[in-house]
C-alpha cells in the first residue's frame, strides 16, 4: 500500500480504509454527519478532522482511532500497521 519511506498521514489512511470498505466520500460523510465537501478537504487537501469526527470516521470504517493516527510499521502493507 504505502512505501516505508513515504510519509503516511491520517488523511491517506481515511481514504485507504474508506476505499477498502467500498464507501464513496458521500456515503462516509453521511454516516459521520459532515458534508461531502468537508470529507474531500480532509482526504485530499490534508486538513485534519476534528477529534470528534476522527472517532466517528474510525467507527464507521471499523478501525480504531489509534490505527488512523499510528505511524506505519516497517513490515506491513497497510497504513498505520
């Protein structure tokens, strides 16, 4: 997924896990109660989500908040692992 040298952000992880769950930006935005435009700003423009939204995003994507924020491990193909 991500190379070991690549800087992986929470934004990249949100997009990765959203795609893994086969959700559109609109579907995820609706699930967490934000606009699709705001989710696009988070994913593509690198704006960090509010902490309350980070919890909602993690819950909707069936991952922990820690997984979204944790730096990637050396021997894993998934971000933050």
